[in-house]
C-alpha cells in the first residue's frame, strides 16, 4: 500500500510539473505559429496623421511577410486617450497591439481620471519612430511669412489673431505650440481637431494659419509646396529637408520638440508573443523599404525595445508634465 501511495504521489508530482511547463510550451507554440488570424493595430488618432505615416508601412510589411491581415483601427478622440482606453481593455492574446505616441506621455498630466495607466496597463513592445516637430504655415493664409522670425514678428504685432491647428487637446502638437508661445512671448490661438489628419486638411486648405506638426505627416505637403516649413525643432537638420533650418539656426534657441510613436501590447499578453512582435519589428527595420520610408518622414531607425522602453517613457511623462504645468494647459 505504501508503495502505491509513493507511486501516486510521484505521478501527481510529475503531472504538476508538467502543468507548470505547459503554459510556456503552449505560448512558445503560439509564438512560432503566430499569427493565425488577422491582427488589429489600434491607432488612437484619425486616419492620415503622423501615427498612420508609420503604422501603415509597418502593417503592410507584416502582412506581406506573415500572410495575415494587419488591420489599422483608427479610434480618435480626447488626445488619443479614447483609443488607448479601448486598447487597454482588449484581449491580451497577441492579436491586438496599440500604436501610441508622445501624446500618451502628456495625457497623465492633463486627464487625472483616465481609466487606464500607460505604464501599468500595457506591455512595452518598442519605439516605432522618433520624429522632430516642424513649424509649418499655410502659404494661403500667411503668404508673407517666409521665416521663423517673420512669424514671431507677425504674432507679436497681432496678439491673439493668428491661430495654430493641433491633433487635439493634450497632443504634442498643442504642447509644442504652448512651448513656442512661452519661449517667444506670443499669443497664438489654439484650434484643436480630432486628429492630425483633419487638422492637416484644413491647414492645406487655408482654413487655419499654422501648425506645430510631426515631420512625418507634413513631409509630403512641404515637398509639394502646399505648406511652408519655417524651422525644424531639432538640434540638427534632417537629411530629407536640408534647406529647412533648425529652430536655433532660425533664431529660437532651446526649442527642441519631437513626436515619437511606439508599440504596446495589452497587459497580460504572453511574453513569447511580445518577443515575436519585437523580432518582427526588428526585421522590418532592416528592410530598405522601411528605412527609406522612415527617412522620408524625418525619422531615424529606432533601437529601443521591451523593458528598456519603460525608463524612456517615465522620463517623457515627467518632462511633459512640467510643460503642462508651466504653460498652465487645461483641457477645455
């Protein structure tokens, strides 16, 4: 009888050990065969904005390589927080990823009652791109503004009469504008939109005066002369736009702003599936097509993945929180 009990305990122990290993084994199998159905990439802004400029080439690459659809689902509103809230509640099964932006490092300082936490309700996958902001004006509305100093002089001579479009309250577009106003002592009205796409459409049409935009979504319009670029908010010129000065070269020292885009997974997504997505992002960045697209949009190829992304995000939240406080930015 004692021998039978020993055999029984041995069998139970073996079964228990196997059960501990099973989730990892299943996860590894899932990662190796992923994806087996369409994957959703939640973009929390309207179609046609800066996030789309990087999300869609990535989605196209992944579709062509992996043989499944990668669907861009645009869920705009409240400075990107509507889409973030939606993505945070998605099933953590490796079939939903969130493509957020620097806007989501700003949101905690502006929206005290968010129903998600960008640092704890998501798993960082990696930085998708990092693009300097560019100060662009409408040639239709401001035909005589040819330089950044022209713009500053016009704004000071006409306080409150000029306006700038943004992708919405609390976005980097707005904060870049507020920082510009602080540093230049100007008063320029803010016109929020539901995404950079609609804002860009109105800017090109001459319905608004200017925009502090990510270079990614302005690049084509600058090249086609639909917009006039006055300065890039970076400490170095962008190779794709060698004739556009940096803000310092244009006479505004210390005005350095970038919009970055990143990929997250909902909290609880199996680590092996997150690792697989990181692997596929790295493979995409190694292709010439992605390299060329990123260069056209003013972005270098990033190299920041997984846990290494978390300290970067924390620093950005602290940085933008200070700008919100200093500029006394409020959600209207």
